[in-house]
C-alpha cells in the first residue's frame, strides 16, 4: 500500500510537470516569438544568474546555516531548477511578456542538462544519484512535453484556447493533491524544520535572486522586473519530481514543497512591488 501511494504521488507530480511544460511550449509556439539580437545580452545574464549564481548562493546558505543533508539536498534542487512554468505570470492583460516567455522556455530546456551536472558536481552530502538518470527523467517529463507543446502551438495554434484551461486545471488539481500528500506523510519533518533555519534560507535565496535579477536586468524597468521574477521563482514541481525519484532523505521533500510555496508567495509579492 505504501509503495502504491508513493508511486501515485510520483505519477501525479509528473502529471503537473508535463501539463505545465506543455502549456509553456504551446504559448511559445503560438506566439512564434524569436530571440532578437537586442535580447541576447539580457538572456545571457539570465542564464548565468539562474544556472551559476543561484546554485552558488544555495551552497553559501547551506554552509552559513549548517543545514543537515536532507534539507541541503532540497535547497540545492530548488536552486538548480529555474523557470517555474506559471503560465499566468507570462500571459498579461496587455498581451504576452515575450522576454519572460523566452527565458522560461530556454531555462526549462537548458536545465535538463545543467541541473544533473550541477547536482553531480555539488559537494553537498546525499546528492549521489546518477546524472544520466536525472537527465533522462527531466527529458521525459520536462523537455519532451515542452517540445511537443511548441510543435502543437506552432502548427495548431487554435488548440491552445481549447487546452489552456484543461492543462491549468490539471496542474492545480495535481499540485493540490501533492501538497496534501507531502504534508500528511511528512508532517513530522515540518516540526523538525523549525530550528534549522531552512525556511529562512529559502526566503533569503528568493530575495537575493530577485535583487540580483533586478540588478542584472539591464537599464529598462520591464527587463529588470522580468529577470527578477524569473530568478526568484524556482521550478519546485520538477524539484519535487527529482526528490520523489532519487532523493528520499529526511526533510528533502517537505523543504522542496514548503520552499516552493514560499517562493511562489514571495514571487507574487515581489511582482506586486516591482509593478509600481
């Protein structure tokens, strides 16, 4: 029974990742947006910030607060998987935030390669999974749906209007089920996190990511705002997928989940602040 519940939670998490990545891919394909030369420098800064600086910040926070192995693994997973594919963050009343869309699309693709390598190179105890297995998992659940969505959006753009609400609903339902499962099955880990400064480390990671994104976002307010948001919001569902599949240390899953929810809440707050 325990194995069945664990397998179901893994399948539901995978469903959330597949639906959200398919949605992003469809928007990218439908918009037929390209990468203009004026955005190459901005995009490069975003890639370096998300792939290099955020994992380094996570390592610094782990050593500063002396987090144990399970919590450290969770923080590393959050830092190495950028670009939370939240479609409502990209679709705005005035249209599509194309810079945010492009960066999210690129980071979802690049992290399939970068995240396994960073995890493999990380000195944190407990990150002993085979990087090839991690890459294959992210390719199946993240990259493939992203490319399929892109192909559908580019060749059948009318499908987006039909599927957007369905995919979004599936993401919300599956995410809610996973939240309930992790909280119920890992409730003891929640109490143990109280004296570890783990959530403080997550909050600092979000805030420092937003500040660095703002500073490196270029001279335009919109570019600063977009990079700050893309950096502060990490892909916690893909992180949770890896936690369920490869890393079962004490506190890993609950830190990824609670950390992801904290990041989402703080990201919304940061977005409101930067909107003025």
